[in-house]
C-alpha cells in the first residue's frame, strides 16, 4: 500500500494524466509523468516529468526506478516499453488488460468468450479478406484499424455503393476489422473500478452523444431500464474480474432493442467518466489512484444529475458565455487550439440524483 510521499508513475501526460495527478496530490501521493512530447498537460501539476520516447530504454528504466508503482493514461503503450518497466515495478492495469484492449480483434474475441455481445466482425488484412468479410457481414458496416484508433480515427463506413478497393486503400495496409453496423437507439458507458483484493465499484452508466466521432456530451442518468442498468454494471464487473484488473476501466455500450452490445473497452480513466467529478463523492480519478495505490475504493455512488460537455477546439472561446451555467470548468492547459483537440470540459449539475 502506498503512503504519503510515495510516487505513482504515469505513462502519458495528457488531460487524463493531469486529472490523475491532481487526484493523487490530494491524497498526498506524488506523480511522475513519462511522455514523449514536450509541455504535456499533466506537466503543470505533476511532481516530475520525463520527456522521452517509449523506445528509450534508459529513460524508461530511470523512470521505473524512481517510482513505487506504474499506471498509464492511454492504451497505445508499446509492448517493449512494458517489458522494461514491468521487470522493475508493478504495472496496473496489467499486461493482459492492455493487450486485450489494444487490438479490436483480440478485444472482441475476449468479450465473446465471456458471453458478451459485440458487433459481428471479421479480420481484414488485404483486399481479398475485405471482399469476403463484406460477403459475410454485409453492409452497412464499418472498417476499423485493429490498433491505434481513437476518437473515430482510422475508420471508414461501407455502404452498398462503396468500392472495396478504395476502402481498403484508405486503410494504408493496416490490419483491420470489419464490423457490422449496429442499429443502436443510443450509446452509454460504464466506468468501473476494481482493487487487487477484488472489490468493485461501478459508477452509474452515462449516456454519450458523439459528434464527428468525438465524445460531445455525457449525461447521467442514462436512459436505461432497471434491467439494462443492472446488465451494464454486471458486464463491467465480469470484464474486471476476468482480467484481474486493478484500476478504472471504461466500457462503451450500444443500447439496442435486443440488449446491450459492447463497442469497446478502455483500460484507463475515461472521458465519459468526467461527470463523476461533480456527480459523485469519489470521482473516477481518485478511484483509480486509490486502486493503483492499494487503498480501499471510495464511495462512487451518484448524488447528482450531471451533464458533461467536452470543449473541442475553439469551443474554449465560448468559456465567457458558458461559465455562468457551468457548475465546474476543467481546462487542460493546452497552449495550441486545434480543430478536434480536446481542450477541456464542463460539468453542469442539473439536479439531485434521480
Ligand atoms: P469507436 O472508435 O469504435 O469507439 O467508434 C466511434 C463511434 O462510431 C462510436 O461511438 C459509434 O457512435 C460509432 N460506431 C462505432 N462502431 C459502430 C458499429 N459497429 N455500429 C454502429 N456505430 C458504430
């Protein structure tokens, strides 16, 4: 169990690393960020920052030796980097959680193996595979890169009019997966935490609206029947237990008339869990720090209805107008405003929990 003054190493220095560092600091725990790019958002609030590439074994070794335990805030950590640090310090969540979520094929096979529904899918490594996959899965469907996709990047939608050769050319030979298009009524996610002792705390599911492939809002409570709410929470717990997971996990779900379908899992704190900062006594960032530090989880029950809105690109220019209606404004300290870049978010408490 970590004590005051101990240090958590965090791979990745984006906004999630920033908010994790703030949560850790509140508990008297230091953070050391490892991030390849200069001036990361987490750098403003962490105790130490190492600026080095993920293949810099000397830097990774020094980083690992300077901390007590290691976690990460994004899932595209190269396996070789993990090899280096894992030999020196505990890494949470574990390698299997990371490997499972890094590859959409592995992830879907894992979920189906647990009896959880996903979109129908087929592996695509060349044009031939794609033609066969379209035969098997049909259209509309979505072609996604197996690895390194985020915020809707590395994806193309296929319809009856799509030329498979053109669609395959767009993927630049990246191993891909063709997914059947799910006719969902809406999207929800469950953010849940597990400790090494197996204690689990699931936040109430949030309802997500995306714009241009990027999360726009999360609203709690989500529109779910009591049975769907129970299903969502139980399936998250099943995933956590199977992976012997330590930390916070995000599970994105499609709501359909035939039940919940898992879109993807993220082995980290999740954008759709930012509402917890103003809707729960213990938010997702503190929950993750507690789990990784070996502490008991806090109270993750929801006390308020909340709407979280992401501030993307020049949305931040609206701050003077929206500040009056926002319960809390969270800005990430990014110097350059770029289209599609997550610059911050606001939480609006809309009433007591209902
Ligand atoms: P992803 O990067 O897989 O999270 O996909 C981004 C967004 O694209 C999702 O949140 C959905 O809105 C949409 N999407 C992804 N996969 C599917 C699917 N198989 N069927 C319908 N919509 C999808």
